[in-house]
C-alpha cells in the first residue's frame, strides 16, 4: 500500500493538528504507511501510538536565513522516506517541500485558512489537488488565485463519533470541571481554541458583560492555551475581563485534553472570529456532536455548519450587542437533534473517504 507523508508546522492543539492525526490513524487502519513531518508537539505520542511515524524538523520557522539548510534537510528526509505522495498543510511546509522536491513527488495541499493574498500564500493552491474545508474557502481561492475547478476538492472536516460521544464521557472529569469552574449551576458559555487575536475572545468578553443583565448566572469559560508569542494577548484579555468586573464570570481554563467533556459541560459554544473567519470551525461541529448549540460569526466555515435558529445562531462579525442578545436567547432556547444531524453532515468517515479518494486519484494518474 502507498506511503503518505503529511507535513505541517507542529502537532499541538488545534483543528488542523487533530485532523492530521485522525487522517493518519485512519490511513494506517486502511493499510497505508503514514508519516508526519513537523516540529513536534503534544500530539506526537498519539500519532505514534496510532501506528504512524513522526519525523521532527523545523518546518514552522519563517526565517529566510535558515531556509536553505532546512530545504536540504527536508530533501534528505524525503529521499529516506521515499513517499508515494506528500500532503502539505501550511505555507512554510509548502515552500520547503517545493524547493526540496527534487524527485518530483506528487503532492496535495489543504487550504486551512483565509491567508493574505500574495505569492507567498499562492503555494497553498499549487498542489495537484487543492482540498478546501468549506464553501467559503473554495470561493476565496477561486476569486483570488483563479484556481482551476478541476483541482479543487471540498472536504468538510470530520467528527470522530467515538471520541465525541455523550454516552462515553469521563464523568469524573466532567463533574470536576463543572465543580471547579461553575459550582453554582451557572449557564456555561464556552470559547474553545488557541488564544489568538483572530478568535475574537475580546468580543465574547464584552458580550458576556452585556448579557449578564439578562442572564445573571452566566459564566464564560475560555478554553485554550497561548503560545509564548501570544502571552501578551492573553494578559490583555484578562485585563479586559477585570476592567469589566468579570473576574469571577470570565475564566481562563488553559488547554484541556478532555475536549469532548468540555463541550458536554457547556450550554452554548461561541465562535466569535471577527478579523478573519474560520476556514471551517471544527470546534463548532464537535460541539454540536456533543449536543451543545453554537453561536457563530456569520462568515466563513460557520455558514456550512450553523443553520440559524436550528442548531444555534449566527451574528454579524464583531457585533457585541448582537452576540449578547443571542446569548440571552440561547439561555431560553431548547435545541434538539444536534448530534445526529452533525454526524450526518460532518462524519470522520466522509472526511477520510474523500481524502483517500483524492490520494487514489493522484496515485493512479500519470503526472
């Protein structure tokens, strides 16, 4: 069976990283040989335990000074691995592979975000097939890069029904999580994801302050860690919460491994991206699978996931007042059938099946 190599900057928390690990695991189960090249991270042990190999090298740094030596190192790694196909998932790995690919290994790319339009970003559209996680991303690369229709493949991210199953929760973790952060039976609002300005956590914090008038028992939990380069942004969010008198209402939990239990502990998830939309919004689909409704910015991948009024609400980007109103409305709304519908639309199997078909399409073509 074929040897597939995926390349991405790191294997820490995040939708791209978890999706890479899941695709790798399913490929191994289907008989493929799977290797991931990254600079390392928390998910490496999981990747290896699932039967894949990991090669650690710096495919994250944007330093031009070190780029030539890293191209040579990647070229040597590829000669050693002899992959049948390479799947790159970010711009730096894409460019390093571009210059290291002396053996002309066929490649696939996935556009995981709305990157700035530039020659640097164009590398994400130069795979033999270009995978997009949402209709919005498809439209974006069509508009800005005139990507040929025959190259584009729309593949929504997938939810692992085994991992995200309300019937298989770690009840001790769930009880402990709620006891620690909401011991008074509060209405729990979740913001899940790495701490970056793009996540719009400042909008969520301000909306929480307004919504407290209608939902006095509201408790907003921001679940995610900040890389060292984002430490100042994390402190600014904490300062904002303190300024608004929300020290006991907005709590920062740090990153959590039991993410399914976190979703199950919430009453509503908020995806408040304002400056740049989510390419897909994996946390939104996962929350729905755990029967947690979602309030999201009306843009990007959310438009493929959230049906306004059915499994949550959509709000204009950056609109604090609108988000506060929807938080209050969510506290009074009973949403039903969220899990079954989410799994029908965004199953892990559909993601892996479609990704494998892209690989097969490439491998059987004489490029």
